[in-house]
């Protein structure tokens, strides 16, 4: 879910917090230094320093996830940076530095993994570079030993305004108008880690005033938002999505955010609430905006309920931005190459895509690689978006139970919808990203 977030230097730790050890070298070099200190310091002290060192580097490298794995006799640490996993450390395991026990204790687990498998999830907060970093921990037993995945949640990344998430001016204007509707439901869809939560929070932040009651239902609540009432699903206590939604409706809400619609019950309650004077935001797992309607059909939601309550939908993905230090100018692709690319597309969509790619005046870039971007050619990410607004033509197709491709074609033709691929091409034309990156991310939709 991470969009952007840069380490800020020169900030002091909060009272009672220790500043993490400062290392200027790589994670491997820092690990070697700690191994050399073995015997001169207790093992647990070294484990504390190593866990701090890993998290310090994770924030510095803008990692969204940290994978700590046992690979036979080796310890392997990988960071997910800009959506791609990168090896950061691969060294012989050291039994005198109990790293996994240290992280297990921080996450609230028993120091040693359970003998029989059970789902273990925990969280902790750490002061790094003078700001609070939330870390969510998941444990998984492998044949080589325990694997830990740490999701690094940086508040600064969720402090984004709607204007900063990457929407172009036209889409931004439409969204700002749409989220001020008195009632109706708006869907956001995208793969895991595509920034859906960031977009939802940015929308809530944009409309949040003391005059409206905003309530959210999330699993889990990843960030606390000021002035907004957030509730967390808990299967243990019986506070399910359905129960939570029914309770929210008795709390005099103006705006409701439901973390995810997963089944008929939550879908029906949400859509009926949208008809009775509430504005709802939610996410759903589908490949694009138009396929949300088919997903709701599959859940058993009647067409009239979808057509009368739905305001629109937005699909999104994150694409890597080219490194500003080493990217190079590139010539546009030739017409035969573009013809080959669009030949299997819907003719209406293919025609627009071809025009967008070949239109003169593009400033295409190609990635190269330098030490600044760890030789990937990319640094940071930006959103690409597909905004589908409900209109009479789409509504008629919903009532006729029309398939996804018909709804998508109608949205492009009558609603001037720009697909994820089209929005991506526009960002590649400005030199923000590359055409190859756009094709990589949208490949399943072409």
C-alpha cells in the first residue's frame, strides 16, 4: 500500500526512545560488524541492534515489506522496494544473534515459535529517523525454519492529499465532485499493494469536517485518522463485517468506509445503505472498474440495486517512476510495433491506445540504472487510474445483465473513461515512467 515516503534526516527520537544505530554502509556490512562484536556484547543486545539496523535500512530504502528467511545455514533478508523484491543480506546464520526471537517479542509473540502451527500476527511501533514507524509482523513455518514478513507502515505515506496520489486534473475534479454526493456508493479496486487504502484515506481526508460523521470499518485499522471514527473487525468477539455494518447504521453516519466487500451480506447492506441517504466508500477485488458489476452479480446482488446506488468505480495500480538521475530519452515505438500491440484489443480501445502512443510531442524515457536507484533504473512509484462514472447507458446495460466487455466499451465511448493502460501511456509520454513499465503492470488487461 506504500506510495512514497522519504527518510527525513536531523530529527530526534521521542523521549524514552533510543535512536537506532547509525550505519553508513550496506546492511551486509552492518551485519558483519555485529558478528565481529560477538562475545564482547550479549547476544540479545546484538539482536536488538540488528533488528534496528534492518528497519533503519528498510525506511532508508523506502521498503514496504521486509522478508526475513532461513535458507538452510543462511540468513536471508529481502526488501520489497517499489513493488519489487531485492536481496539485501545473505550470510551464514549466527546462533548467537537471536534475531527472530527479538522480532517475535516485539510483535507480542512467545520468543520461540509454537510446535504446532497457528496463525501468528502482531505489530509494534518503532521510532526511526525521528518518526513513528508502525510494523505489522506475520510468521510462517517453512521446512527451513520460521519466515517473518514485516509490513512497514509509514504514517507520512498516508498523509497524502488527494492532489498528490497521481490523478490528472480532469479525474481529480470529477473525484472531488463525486465524493461530495449526499448518498451513493463508490468502489475502488486494485491488486494487493496498489494503494487502495491510501486513495480511500485521501478521499476521507478531503471531505472530513466537524459537520459530518465519518465511520470506517477496517481489517485491520492500519493508520489512525484524526476526526474519523474507525472500527476494527474482530472475528474473536463476533464483530464481523455484517455485524459492524448493521451497528454503524445505528450510529447516525453521514459517510461510511467499508474496508472490503467480500460477500452478499456486506454487499447488500452497503448498497441498500447507499440508497437510504448514506455515502459509502469501499474496495472490492476485480481486475478493472467495469468488472466490479459482474463481481456484484456473482455475489447475488440484484441489478436494480447496483444501477440505482452506484456512483462509479476507480481501478488503480502503482507503476515505478524512472530514476531522475540516470534515465535517458527514448524514441517512440514504430507504427508496425504499435499495430502488433493493439491487434487483440477491442477496436474502440485499440484505436485510442494507438493514437496516444504515436501522437507527436511525447517525451518518452528509458531506464538505465545507477547507484542512486540500486541499478534498477527506477525510484519511487506513482498511481495510474481508471475512473468509471455511472451514466444512463451503463445503467441500462446493468439492468440487462450485460457482460463486462460491453460495459467497458460503453464507459470508454459514452463516459470518456480512460483505461489503466491509457492513463499509464499518458504518464509515460510525460517521462514520469516508461512504456515497458506500463505494459508490465497492465499486461493482464491488454
